C-alpha cells in the first residue's frame, strides 16, 4: 500500500476515534442528539457514537452550590433590607436539563433571585429575623416547583445574612437595651417582694415569741465582740434587764426561805 494512503488513513482514524469513542464519568450523563433529534442519555462508562451525525452533551449530576447575589427587599412593614442566600441543587433528569432549558444553572439562579424578593417581600422584618427556618423551607418549595420541569431538584435554600439600615440597627439596639433594663427591674422588684415577705414572716414570729428578740440581741453582741473594736455602745432592752433582775430577786427569796 502506498505510504501516502497509509498516512491519510491514519490521519482519518486519529480524527474519527476521539469523535466516536466517548467516556462518561460516574457523576455524568451524556445526552445524545442524532441529527437534532433526542436519542437519550447514556453513561457512565464507555460507548460509541456516529461521527458528524450524533452530538453528545455531558451533564454533571453532582450537587451544585450556588450563591444568590444580594437582593434589596422591601418587607411587608416597609423596611428595606439586603438579603443574600445560598441554593443547593442538582440535575435529576439530564435529558430535560438539555432539551427544556438553554442553561439550567443560570435559569435556576435567576428564578432563585426573583423568588427570594417575592417571598421576603411578603414577610415582616421580625419574621425575617426570627423565623428564618420557615422562610428557608418556603423558598425551597417554591423554587423546586419552578425548576422541576427542567429536571433540576432544589434540595436546600439557606438565607445567609440580612443587612439592616443603620437607623434600624440603632432602633433595634435601643429596643434590646430597654428590654434588658425592664427585665432587670422586674427581677429586682421580685427580689424586694420576696425579701419583704420574709421580713414580715420573721416579724410575726418575733411578735409571738419575745424571747427570740432577746436571743437576737445576744447574737449581735457576739458578732460585734469578735471584731477588733475598742468601745461598743449597745442598747439593751428593758425587757431583757427585767428578765435578769426578776431572776435575781427570785434567787434571793429562795435563799431567805432556806435560812429561816
């Protein structure tokens, strides 16, 4: 065989083999169109296609993490906030992702942005700050319903951050400080109430048992004596003195009767 012919055949084989032999990885699917008509999705593994007749497009089936750019949202109570989010999605139908939408990643991004503005625009600021999990689930459900015809499954939507205006941040800080002061005053008042109730109970006990007051005086004397004070002036109640004087008088009478 002529060397030139051999060279031409070798060149043709070098060109045709890469166009005929296709290898699709485990996380990919190859969607094949034959003369513009959908044949189906193949893979993973090794297969052959017809050169210049079949056209294959690879579709990645792994989860895609997509950042939703910051969106300016006017909440239901007329507060302008900046919100950004993250969306996790993957292709579950490779044929639909190629045939029914031009660019499924860009389409998912745009629908996520509009849905974020619409849903959060129907919520109040307090709901946006305190019920974020509920809003995440609502966003996931709405976006997933709209991307389902494209063969895209949205699994998670998370609101990353909410940026408030400076005036709103100052107002919220003042409100939080006032709330803390209110709780502190309530706790202080509750403590005063409990203390006064205990004092009232102690007063009623002392009123029923005068001896307890005398014992309290003696205890106070003991506490003062333990400190290094040079002179202590302590008022002694008349009842306490009379108790000791009465005891001394009874002792003298007893001794007088014994001597007789």
